[in-house]
């Protein structure tokens, strides 16, 4: 196991008494959104309380690496905590995953892309040049960096943390998950927010634009059948599979019958079912594979502009 001797910046949200935790969110006169563990006038409370179903907020640790070592915290710690716990809440309250133990979320933060690529190569021995952040299965940890403006800036860094936190949760609960579903679910977390107690997933405009350029996106059934190792290789080379997967899952989550399919697939794989997605459609999608294909084609032709968001 790779051992790190960097000083850890441990968030105050390693909650000894999680029942009392809350994060506050408000927008100032300039339209800037703020997060804090201290209340402010007009702030919305993002509660991290244990629910009646018994889930506990995640223990989150940010470790600043490289040139960030021993520096002041570079991310809004309250926002990281709220964001990651929203991902956790989504899987608990929407997908109905039972968490019998807390999933640890340890985030290695690098100052820039160059340091990030070097760090990932030292830990995983692989090229991460096609990524903005990465989940490290062998350590069950996340690596990310402070994104430059050309990659979306600090908001993109937070979105990437949510994305990779989803990978960490899914990897710990459903090891057999096909790559398209693993990545598609994590894409949804990039736009996940909480508004007045509701979880909201907004349409991913970048994925929509990229999908409109992807000729291979029309056959959703063939896409679901691509073996995970081939899917990952193709995605690394062209980068389009991730956008397709994100749009497929967004479309499914936007309807009750599609959401039912996603939930049942995730639950099946969580239980260790060893079937390819196509063969589960007859069991879990109203009308089976043919109906799914028709619904997908209709949505593609509509331009994928609706819905703008999904509320849970």
C-alpha cells in the first residue's frame, strides 16, 4: 500500500456527534454562493443530520499534497462536506442503498495539473492526462487538483470531487457494476445540489453537446453491451463514452419507469448478480429493450433539452 507522510488537513466534519452537524448556504449581493458551518442572515440550512433510516454523515479528509503541503486550506471545507454528503444521501435516499458501514472519503488535493499527473503516476503507475480527477481503487481514495480556468475553475474541482465520491461509493457497494452505469451515475453527481431539502440533478450541457456530435450514441442497446474493459479503453481514447453514459442515465432518472430500472440494476449488481445489462431489461424496464430503444431515439431527436433538471 502506498504510504503518504504529508500533513493532513482534517475537516471538522469527522463528526463525533453527527446528529448536530449542519452547513449553511447563502448567496451574496454579487450572486456569489457561500458555504459555512456558521449561520448567516437568510442562509439555507443544509442539514447533515442522521435520518430516521439511520445513515451517518461521511468522514471526509482532505490531504494537501505537493506544493500545497503545509499551506492553508485551498478548498471551502464546508462545501466539500456538504457536497460529498449529498452524494451519499442520493444513494441512500433515492437509490435505497443500505450503508452498513461508512464509506471513507479521503481526498488528495494537488495544486495544479502537472502535480496531479505526477501524483497519479506515482500511486497508480498510469497516465491520467484524460482525467480531471481520479478514484484510486487500491487505496479507496480520490485524487484531484485545483482546476485552472480552462478546465472550469474551482467549481469544476468541486464537481469532480462529487463525481469521484460517487465512484468510491459504488465501488464499495457494487463491484460488478458495468462501466457505462458506473460512469453514468457519477456524471449525475457533477450537477447534484440540495435545495430546501430536495436533491436536484441539473442537465449536463457539456454532455449534451458532446453527444450530439457522437454518431455511435444512437444505439443505446449496443452501448449497454460493450464490455467494461473495452468501454474504458474506448473512453480513454475518444472520451465520448462518458458523455453518452451521462446522458443515458440522466434520461433514465427523468422518468419513474427509467428511475425504477436504474434502481433495480444497481440493487441487482449490489447483490452480486452476474448478468449483462441487456438481459436485465426484460425484467426491469416496461416494454423491455425495444421500448427503451424507442424512448432513447425520441429523446435524441428532441435535442435532449428536456427536462432541465430532476428533483428527488
